[in-house]
């Protein structure tokens, strides 16, 4: 493609967790006990009919299994890869008491992958005459609202500021966990529902919420996520080579897609890297840095290992790949020379030490940008910058006809928790538009 780098994609970013073959998937599905009170459903934020689609798969009816999945999820190939299954469905599986739960995530992934590869026949779509909806952002929340409303007969247009749709799924999760092609494939399936995507369109600059409502749209959904990373406010924070993990992950994603050359990625092979923070983003950053040629990668955590927010599996895999950890260690100052980072002063227990590093990546969370809200009338936010919403209709902001959901409303969550919220908001949008049209008749 014109303008793209001709460099070969880094083979180290190949997907590390392989999927099931058909025989393996059906054999695994047969392990399900079809419990009378399935605790796996209780563990799923979107309450998937897990025994239902697993049972269909166990009989070889993959189309039937996919039909059941579609009732709850628009992103099964993604959820099957990146959901925290160990804490959710699989963690609640009755067989987990023996340490060997049914591998629900891999089964969902197999069904979704098979459905795409075989291009199974889809159900007929409802006519698109129920209303016009604008969706801002194409991350998990935006894609869920778009897919759910399209299935219910709404015309949906998604506005995305980046060159490609997908949001954090495309630019924030490394390819070894979630290949970009999988994200593109799921988005194509949502397009097939009749959803229109407009990329490179920054709401608040190119177009505003006010102009959307004034013209063709009956309601607007804000699912823009938390695009502003939190800074670590200590001396030296503005030194060269102190940067945000989210920026680093985005640059690596663009490199792997051929959009930029290797020299643009902010990591030089052979560097010693420190990462501040110990959530899943920090784990992704650490493992990505190793793949990009870092000599060493050290994660620095203020808290103990027992309070680590990252998944245990992510931690275990990071250890296996050579990531080091400093627990109960507080960064005090970034030390520099000629305005360039050369180390970090930290407190470890009662003592202070200076540790040499070539680069620091900050991964301590993010918050919403205010560009959309500041260019729109009547949308209130709380003291932390999150959009305020109500329960009736669910998800509507303080501006009539404007809804919000996902990370822009709450602190950053997992993909499936953003989807859970978005499904409830989609119902609220449908109720609102139907009510307005009924009153205007």
C-alpha cells in the first residue's frame, strides 16, 4: 500500500496462544457437565448462554453455536482471546474446583474463527427504518452499541478518529495477544449488519455532537474511552525517554501494520527499560518491549505482588519471557543528564537507590479526553472527568439524546465489562428513540 513501510513484519508478534482444531474443540466441549445451575453464566459479565453454545458445538453444530453467541456478543473472536476467563466464566466453572475448567474462551474463539473462515449463512437483517444513530469511538463499547442497534433495525454510523476502526483493540492490545487481522475481521462482520464506519474523523474538531443532533441523527452514543494517559508527577517527568506506555504500544502497532518504519518506534534495541505500573497494560508493554529488542525489562510496582491488578496468567507469561519485577518500590525521581533519562531514584523499604535505565514507560492508567464534551452543550462530567449518566433511559447523559458508556463513564475496565455496559446503553437508546418518535406522531 502506498506510503506504508516495506519492512518485514516482526515475526516475534505472531499470536502465542494457538486455537483448537475441530476435533480438539468438540472433545473439549463434551467435557461440559450441563449443570442445572450453570455458574459459568454467573461469571460472565454479559451472561452468555455458555452451556447452550458449548452443547451445540459438542454435537458439531457450529452454526447453531454461533447463533447463540450472536445473541449476546458482537466480538466473540476478540473476547475468546482477551477476556480474563480465569476470573470469569472458567473461574466459575464447576470443574475449576479440580483445577481443570472447560476452556470456554478457546471454544468461543474456535466457533467465531470457524464462522468467519467458512462464511456461514447469516440470519436475515431487520429493515433499517427505526432511527439514525451516531456512535463516537470504535472500541469495545462503540462496536457493541453499533452491532446491537443495527440488529434491531437502526441505521448506525460510527465515527473514529484513527485511520482504522477498533480503538484500543487495534492500537492498545499487542498482536501476540490479539492480531489486528482478527479485529478487522470482527469489524467487517459488524459492517455486514449495515453499520457505516467513518475513520479519520475527530469528533470535537471535524464534527460536533451538536451538529449531529441538529441534522440527521436521533441519538448519539459517546464511547470514546480514556485516551489521555495519567502522568507520574515526580521530578524529571519531562526528561527525554520518559514516555507513556500507551504511546509506545500505538507506535509498535503502527510499525507492525507497516504504517511506520522501525526507527520511529520509541525503543532502541539493547536498551534497559523500566515500566512503572503493574496492570495488564504494563504486562503488555513489558512483553512488547522484549519483542522489540530491549536488553532488559523491569516492572516497578508500589504495592506487593498480592495486590497486583494484572491477571495471574499475564504475570506468569511475562516472567517466562524474562521480565523482572520490583515490588513495594516507589519511584521518587527520574534522573537525567543533558535532559535525557539515565536512571530512576526509588525507595525500597527504608532505603533509597538509583537504578540505571535507558527508557521509562509509564503505565498507571488513563482518563477521558474532554474534546467531545467541551465542544457540546449540556454534557456534564464529574470531578474526575468522567461523563455523568442516568439509569432511565439507561446511559443518557445530562444532554437529551446523548448517551455514553464504557471507559468514558467509568474507570478503565476490561473489554467484556465495557461490552456489558454498552449492551445496556443500546437498550436505553432504542427505548429513547422509540419514545420520541411515538410522541411526535
